[in-house]
DNA sequence: TTGCAAAGTTAGGTGTTGCTAACTATATTA
DNA sequence: TAATATAGTTAGCAACACCTAACTTTGCAA
């Protein structure tokens, strides 16, 4: 029951972990500078975050060293990425929102919604897109397009 | 262009404003103690928040005085309440989630989603519930209930 | 190989949001 | 109206998440 390990991550730390996941996923090693750019924070802030994530045993990190995810870190990061993906998919595929808005909104909402909501949302997307009896997403697109038109 | 007025509210301040809205809505005057209880924070924290909201001209407040919303405050508060309601309705009426989970999730997500997302979500709820051609919400309920059953 | 630019860290500071403890003001009620 | 309980405030502190400026380390190129 190591104290550093058990408390759940802040939204901020989730963001760091998510970026590290994406950077190390694409072949690259996660470099401090890229993390900073990815999140729009200073390099100094990244150093602080890396220390925290390292204390929580989510990343392997030593000053001036390379950053990699631990097994636990990868699991945690993937949970966040999955939440993000479900939300983004919902915003785009069900609500028909613009891709940029969808991504930004997913980034902010992914920290606020628990597994119960995300899981149900995933089911909902599956249900609507797999549904044989009429294309609900398309119908909705027509619905809100009509709504937005001027009355004339 | 008063500096205090233009910056947008933090999630915290939105929460305070929302509680004040609800308290003053139900006939009562918003009392510091009730705000504290409503948000689960100390009375001292409430005092600090009231000062901030007062500086932003969202509430009328003087030490030891009564708290009321200004016109601008009521408008801002109502925006937040509306976001909350749309989310809660979506979670309950579309996703079929438990009322408690729905309320908690709406409380957290209401600060993360902008008017574009909320507006589209409102349209979606309207579209699905008003739709003549089959009850999608009910079908989905059956869908995820079946999903959750053990395989045997 | 040395010498410089880029990357990373440290030190110190700010703003936000919360806390507790101790104080003051207000309201109740005996 | 005076005592006392309740409500509200102040002061002081802590955690978090960020910043800039100055420093150190690293790696590449001449």
C-alpha cells in the first residue's frame, strides 16, 4: 500500500501521461521538449510532472534520462486514451460535430467522466452505428441542419 | 472593459455560482453556511469565493450581508444550470444511467463542455425523444441489458 | 576534442483553491 | 437586555500547477 501509488491522478497528470503514451507509441522516445509542446506548457513544468509520475511508478525517469512508461503507466495511460477516443467518436459520429471541437471537448471532458459513463457511451455508439433499422446518425444530421437554416 | 469582469469563470467559481442560483431560486436567500454545505467546503472558503464573485460583479455581497445574484450573475448562473440539465438529461434519458451517477457526472462535465457541444446535445435529445419511428432509447435499454447478462 | 546550441533542471515566484483555528458579528432566548 | 449559540470573517498555511530566468548537462559539428 505505497502511498504514492494509490491516489488517483489529477487531470493534469492524466494529460502528461496521455501525451507520453502518444509520443512513445509512435516509435519515438518521449522527450521533455515534445511533452512540453504537446501540452503547451514550459519545459520546467514538464520536469516537475515527470518527477511526480515517476514517484507514482507510472514512468521510468531519471534526470537527463529517457522517459518510458512502466507497465502500470501504460495501463493507466491507455485507460485515458480510451476515454478520449470514446468521447471524440461520440462527438463526431453521433453528434456530427466538427473534428477540432470534438477533439478539444474530448480532451477536457475525458477527466470528468468515469468508467460507467464512458462504458455506456461506448455501448451507445456501437448500438447506433450497428443498428439496421434506419441510419439515426444521418437522420439527426438532417434534423439539425434543418434546424439551423433560416426560417425563410 | 473592466478587467475583473471579462475573464471567464473557473470551474470552482461556476460551482459556487450554481449553488447560489439554486439556493436563491427556492425562495431562500443564499446563506454562506448553505453554500458551504452544498459544495462540501468550509465556510472560510465560501467567504473567499464570495469576494471573488463580488469583484466580478456576479453577486451582491458585503461582509455579514445577504448574498444575491446580480443580473449578470443570474445570466451566467443560468448558463451553467442549463449545461448541467442538458448533460443530466442526456445521461438519464438517452444513456439510461442511474440518476445519482448522472447528476455527479453532469456536475463534473458541465465545466468542460462549451455551448457548441451542449447545444448539439440538446438537439440530439430532442431529436431522439421526439422521433416517431421507433423508440431508440428503449431499444438501447434492451441492448445494453442484454449485453450485461452473463453468457449462460 | 572542444566549443556551442539545444535540451533539461533548479530555484524562486504567482495564482487558485482549499484548510484550520481563532476571532467578530448577529440572532435567539431566557 | 444579557448570555450564549450560530454564522461569518480573518489570518496563516499547504498543495497544485503553472511560470521565468539562470544554470547544467548532453550531443553534434567544425
